[in-house]
């Protein structure tokens, strides 16, 4: 019988499961997967972000922004990985950065972008309502001026 279990080494979860279910770890082989290359980071971010609405008027601008966001996502992930390695050298404390962390970063970005778009559109509607009220008040003032003269 062959059984494949996949665990992320982030946090206490793996340690707790290893203590509770020791038979799972004894006589087993652990495959440590290598970090994703830069091209894979770009590809994954492009796939997840290609359908995101950036609120831009045309497809050409959307592509430009998409390329820049995807490039930054990959850059940020590799920079954090380098800083985590430096932190381990200096402090002796390992900060794990997994492909799941990268996927979570993309998910958080999409969620945050959606939240901010809603906030901005709400404020735009608020400002448009204020401008309409100011214009209506200016019209009323002109009518009252005409009546006074």
C-alpha cells in the first residue's frame, strides 16, 4: 500500500501532526520540493490575475497593468525568499515561504483590489451626489437672485 500525504511545513500544524501520528512519519520518505523558478511564478500569477478587472477602459491598458502586477508579484516573492534566508543566517529562525504562500499573496491581492474598488466607487458616488447638490443649490441661488432684483 502506498500513501501520499502532503503537508506544508508552515506553522505548528506539521509538528503537531507528527507528534500525534508518529506512525505516519516512521519509515517514510520526505520529498522536499524545490522553490518555483521565476518563470513559474510569472505563469501562475498571469493565470490567476488574467481575469481580474483592473477597472481600465481598454484591453491594451489592461495588458500593460497585468504584466506589471504579475512582474511585481514574482519580484516580491523572490525578495521575501531572499530576506527570509538572510534572516535565518542572522537570527537562526526559519521563515518558510512556500508556493502556497505565493498563491495566498495573489488571493489577498485580488480580494484587496476588489475591496478598494468598491470603496472608491462608493466615494465617487458620494462626490457625484455632492456636486449635483451644489449645482442644484447654485441654480436655486440664481433663481432667488432673479427674484430679488
